[in-house]
């Protein structure tokens, strides 16, 4: 059961990262470090985390403005 849950979490994370990358691209924003990170050990059945990494002030400013 845990393995099946973990596989579903990885699949969901991959889709989410792809969608987020596409949405950011439409806004003219690229986060090279956007990726699936290691599983969250706090869960009973570990799931991956989406990691954004660091970015420049310019990119942070554009990220802050994007939802507006």
C-alpha cells in the first residue's frame, strides 16, 4: 500500500512541476532549480516535495508581480 501511495505521489509531483514550469514560462519566469526533491520523511508513506531553489532579486520581483 505504501509503495502504491508513494508512486502516486511521485506521479502527481511530476505533473505539478510540469504545470508549474509551464505557468511560470507563460509569465516569462524561469526557475532552473525547480524540481522534485526528496521524499518528506514526516509522512507515514513518504511523498516527494517540490523544490523551487533560490532565484535572483529580478526573478523574485517578477514572481511577486505574477499573481497580480
